[in-house]
C-alpha cells in the first residue's frame, strides 16, 4: 500500500521513480523535460501525472506538505567527464530543487548526482546546499553509495543527499549494503540462454563479477556503446563486446565461443530494471534513458530508509497525541 506521497523532478525514464514506488511512495507528480523518457513514464505508469517540461515551470506550493521531494538533478555540472562548472553551469538545477523545497516544504528530500560532487572541488557548493536546507529547518547528510552494494551488477557510484526536518532526522539511517554482490553472469545468464545459445553457461561463469558503470550519454555526445575505452576493456574481460548494442541476444545458431553484445533488455537488467519496464524510442534514445537512470534497487533501498524515518515520525507523533489525550 502506498502510504507516502512524492514529487519527483528530473525523473528520466523512471529508475528512481520505480524504486521509490517499491519503497511505498505514490507519485503526485513526475517532472521530466525530454519527450522520450516522458513517454516511457506514461507507458509504464499511465496513472501517474507526468509534466513534460522544465522544472523551472513547476510551482511547489500546490504540493505543500508532501512527504518527499526527490530528483536526479543533471550531473554534467559536477561530472569528471565534463568541465565541472558547478554553479556556473546553466544545467545546475540544485537551486531549483531548493526553491521547490522552500515552496513545497516536504517532510524529506532526496537528491542524487555523480560522485564528482563529493570531491574537494565542490566543498563550498555542498556547504551552500546544507546551509540552505538548514535555514529551512532541515538536517541533511551526503553519502556515496555503490549500486553493486544493493544487488545491481555494476559499480555505478552515486552521491546522494537526504534531508529530513531536523526534529525527526534522528529517525533516518542510511541503508545497509547487502552481504553479497550480484554478478553480470547471474543477471544475464537467463537472457543469454533464452534462445538456446550453447555457450550461455560457460559465458556466465566468465562474467563472474560486477561490470563498470553503464553510460548512456547525452543527445550531443555518446551512442549505443558501453562507454569509453577503459570501460569497454573491462566489459570485454567479462565476455561482453562493448563496442555497440545488439538487436537480439545469441541463439541456438550462435557459435559456442561468441563474444556477445548486450541488448537493450540486457542493459536494463544490469541497471536493475524489471523485465516488464519498457523504454520508448529508437535504440540510441532508449539506451540513453537506460544508461542515465538511477538503478531502481538503490532508489528503493534509500527510499525505504526515508519511509521508515517518516513513518517513525508519524508513530511518535500519534503516540504523543494519545499520551496527551489520556
């Protein structure tokens, strides 16, 4: 049962959205500027209200008192692959997120970004975010979480901010990593074997590790491959040809020692999407959505920790009311 409400910005193709739904949050609104991810959201969750447009156009006041404001604000301002312009990058949407916090006054906030934001270069920027939240009555913490610690077969470190009203922040605890990692071979073996490829079992044994971070790229840069040269070399060590994507997986006629490419379905599985989550658009557009997503299992883990904090707050409040009435 969805007992908590959520306003999500920069929703993309729904990785964070799906994880938060699994954690018990119902979306009041999902905001995304690009048309293909919006269509993906509408296709998979037709009952959600999706705003296709700029987050700057959203007024937070109609959502005042919502349980969670969440979002994966654009990473290029902080990515080591870019110029790291931070606040001077026009794509920096942290100010808009903070504006929405001031207008909507959510019980909690969850914002995720690339690990580059955690470096010393952005010490001042992070402090500005914390100070801004503190001035609105929130206590906050940043944490780097690796997707591989939460059942996702790739490294994919993400820098996550969680803020809760200070009176209830002590209810929040970061999720505990799983005891065992999940490998590429474990996740993809069923898809590699599905059409009868005789080499699937041996391939899965070789792919006995987590993969590097899948990179979807942007409209201007990147294509349907598994990232830069170093990443492709790491994928090759796992038995995957990272130079492109395949339209279909190997079948009964595929040679035993073939080095397969991933399909869109396989890439989505490596991100932690369920098999019934479909992506709108042609191959490159669909892969861009997959590669840029926040893995649902990680979003679910953090979302569950936030949900426990908020439900603990409610339980404590109800208990105090009962005590006063008695």
